[in-house]
């Protein structure tokens, strides 16, 4: 994974708007977008500003880009080399976190049933 994808994933996970992070980092949204898409590499000072704008340390962004540093809903580390960073998966994780613990357990049970039925097909 590249650093831009890690920035994008963490920004989406936190529900932050591109424009807001760019403004807080002292850059424009076009520049941040180019970083997130991998068309530009951020300098170390810019990486630190982006991280601060998202409320994390730059080391977390680097760790995330290296495949470390993101936890799942249960707080377990997720290896981003294996993680699904599609828009749908990011949205699912965002919505999952807003559910009550009882509803989270219910949703997990539903997912298990769907998975079993899919394997049986």
C-alpha cells in the first residue's frame, strides 16, 4: 500500500472531508487528492501536517501504509495487506461502530449466517 491510500483510508474511517483535512493541513484539496491517489508523494513536513489534521501521528500513517496500525471493530489489529479498503468496506466499518453492542452482535450473527449459506450454495 502507498502512503496516499493509507491517508485516504484513515480519513474515511474517521469520517473526515477531504477539504477539511486539506485546510487544516495548510494545503488545497487538489493537492491532498493527488497525494491520496498516489499521484504525488507528500514531504515529511506535509505528512506530519496531514496527520495532525486527522488527529493522528505521522507514524500511524506510515505504519498503516506498511500494513500495520488499523484495528477492526473488536480492537484487533488489521493487516492492511489483507484488509479490504473498498469504499463499501469503509462505510460498513463506519456504520458498524455507530451500532449499540447488542446490534453489533446481531449484525455479526447475520453475517455468519449469510456466509454459511453462501458457502453451501
